[in-house]
C-alpha cells in the first residue's frame, strides 16, 4: 500500500522558493532574482508584467515566479567573462544552485520539482549575468530542458546576446540507439559544469569555453542504482520496489530503472555498473586499457556517506586492476540527487592534463568538494610500529611458559571473567537495546574472545602488571568506541599502580582498582550514581578496602566485593542516567532496566572472584 511521504516542509508548492531563500541566507556569495517575468526597455526603466492581462501592482495568476540563483559579485551587463548558466527541474540538490560561484556556474535556473524551468526564468538569468563575452548554457538531455533552454537562447540572440549551448547526455544504462530522445543527463553534468566554469574563469572566449564543455560532455558516462523510490513533496511514496529489490539504470526523476533485481552486495553492484559504463559493445566512452579517468561516486539523496565510501573503495582498485585504467581524481559525496532516493550513481570521465587543470582550479561554489584536487598519493601505507619492548619485557616474554602460583591464579581469573562475558552477550545486548544502541554485548564479546586468544600467546602471566597492560591493549584494539577506551584507561591506570611494586598482594590489587576508578572517573566524567560501570566497581572497591582493613582473608574480601559489585549493578535500575548514551533517553524508557555496562563489569568481576576462590581453595594454601 502506498503511503503519504513524510517531509519537513510547509506548502509543497513553495519548496523550491523556500530552498533558494535558505541557500542564499547560508552562502553570502549567492543572490537570487526576486520577482516575476518582465519585459521592457531596461535603459529607460520601462517595465511591464510579461503576462496575460493589463499592468497592475501584483502579478496576474498566469505569472510564474522567477527561481534563479546567481553570483553576488557579478554586476548585470558588466561581467567581463563568459557567463556559464545551467539549470533544470528542482529536486536534484545541490545541483544546480549549489554549484554557483566563481570558477563554476554564474547562475542556475530552477524549475519546480522534476519540471523544466520556464523560458522566462532562463531569459531572466541570461539578462542578469551576461556581459559582452557572451553566455554558455549547459543543459541536461531532457526534452523539456532542451526546448525551454533552446527557445531562451534564441530569444537572447535576438536581443543581441552571444549564446552557445552544450547538451549533456551521460547515461550509460541503455544501449544505443535511443532515437531522437538520446541519453539522459545525469551526475556527469556536474563535472562539465566545473570544466566550463574554470575555462570561463580563465578568461577564454565563448567559443573556447563551449568547446571545452562539449569535449567534457563527450568523454563522461554515468549509471545509477536505487534501493528505494523517491517521494515528491505532498505526494505518496510508490511501492514498486520490494524490500529485497533494487533498480539498475534509473534516471533522476523517479522513473523506473532498466531492470529490477534482487538486492546484491555493493561490490557486485559496483562491478556491474563499471562493466556497463565501460562496455566495448556500446562504446559510449573513448576509454580503453591505459586510459586515465576521473571517478565520481554520487549519492542520490538518502544514501549514507559510509555506503558511498564503500563503493569508492571498490571502484578504484576495480578500475585499476580489472580494466588497466589509472584513476587521477576521486570525488565522493552528494552532487546530483533524486530527492530522498536511496542509491548512488557512478560517473567516469576520461581525463587529460587540461581537464584535470579545470577540475583542480579553485572555485567558491558551495557544493563543490574542498581539497579534492591534486595527484593521489598511495591509498595505503604501513601502520607505524610501536616502540621496541624494554629488555625487561623481552626477558619476561622469553621466560619458560611454566606459570608461577600467582600466574595460575591470574590466568584462571582472566579466563573466567572473559567466559562469563561471552555467556551473557545476548542479555547485555537486550538491556542495551532499551538504554543505548544495542551493541554492548557484541562489543564486550569481541573483547572477551580476543582476550582468551591473546592470553595464550601474548600475556606474560607471571607478571601481573604486564598482563593487565596487555589486556588494555587488546580491548582498545578490538572493542572500539567508548567501552574500549574506558577499559583501556582502567587497565593502564592499574598497570601504572602495580608496576611500582616488587611483590603484589591483595592490598596492591586494591590500590590498582582504586587508581583505575579514579582515572576512569577523571577522563570519562562519571562517578557513583551516574548509571555507568562505575556503579558496580566503586562499591566493589569500597568493600574490598573495608574488608582488608578489617583483617578479612583476601579471598573472602574479594568474594564480598564481588557481591557488592552485583548489588551496585542491580541498583542502576532505579538510577537516572547522567552519562553515556542512555542520558539522552527519557527516564521512563530505561526504568527497571539495568545499565548494561555496569552489569558487564559486575559479571566479569564476580566470575574472576569465584575463579580465584576455587583456585586458592583447591590448593594447599
């Protein structure tokens, strides 16, 4: 069933005008034409509404409001370089208005959503920015755009303006011939904008700028892929795509693609798209093995940057290794959208020194990516090695693997704590799904499993301080996020405390735990009652200290402190979060749900305590 699309808009009929108003408020280098089509003798200041009906103070209903964005630094009639104008239907933002600025477009003309702009709007743009050097129109290959821009060009010529027009049809989804319609204009048009704008900014003549733009349009190809159908403002969302389907070879106006297929991994999709664009059967592009190219990965409106970068990561080596093509520049981001469509397009342009010079030329167009010019260094370099271990560490690692009594106890405690985290992975995720992002168990599981692997081959179990330090390195490496950092801080502070002692007993472990909690509180900002793992470990530390001072047996003190950790973790059910992700969640949503970080800390602490008890009581001690 088709559903009404949700949009953050006012009146659907006003979205384009209000977008333009917001754009020029954001970028002071841009302005827009405010008004309605007019005709008259500019020199004498005689203006009349170019509409049906007599002159009046307000425009008649037949008038369509001008929607033109232009450079604020271009003075009407006095611009001394070639004006470069493009445009088309709206809904493709940041195209076209986002590419207005020195070094790119001089003006952009917007129609309504997916509707070609009217002739009067195009004429208004031409008159507003064109000087004696003339004007180049860059038009995507759609019938409405060709007709409206073409008629505007002819009218402008009759008014004495020098005019040229370049049509861009870079679609590679359909095999030729395409009849009189030809190939659709897609994201490759943005690269043509950049080439033409840089050529105009360099002071070239109209004929030269048009020639460079035409050449660029002939060596660029694009193909799009969609996971969803876009929703027009105020309309329902089409349900033509199933939940596990995707479209190949679509345009940018919500029209169906060439084929509907089952959803594939992105590497497979990228391979298919590149094969289509570079097909020797269609020969859309003069690109062969040994060519140099520019690559543009473009999001269609609702595609996360992460997915676009994954596509880029596959496309570059695929071009280099499979096709023998050198990639000179990579542009990845959102350039030409289809409203809120989920999907992406890939554009390939054959490059040469002149095209690279134009692409690298500076521009102040707000939507052109900053810092993308220049030759590409190697994408991968080796990770720097850490400093060599000290002689003492070398000696420890070279020792016999036979464990001392304390080494055996430490190994048992670590193993028990890690296995307990593995056992409660699903419970931790369930609690975290109600209080956070649902991955606490998965993150802790990743750390626990790696600790079990590393302890057999990396940890110097006879050196308690060194082992705790290595555990910190393990969790930082594999857990990531806040949890990984906090546990690494915990371990590093404990290591700094323990390594000061020649012998380590219960009091030294208590000192290390206290130092750890102080460090975590200092850098993490939390303390008791904040609904974090500290609510388990602070009570444990307090009870451990008190029990040892009271003369309790160390094992008994350890067990008592583990019970305090469990009680502290359970008490988080009644706490209002003051730190972590759950602090952003309404209190009633996490009421009666324990903090997963506290529960995890209590779990490994309790398991370690009982492992120590079993190990000690099972010996002659």
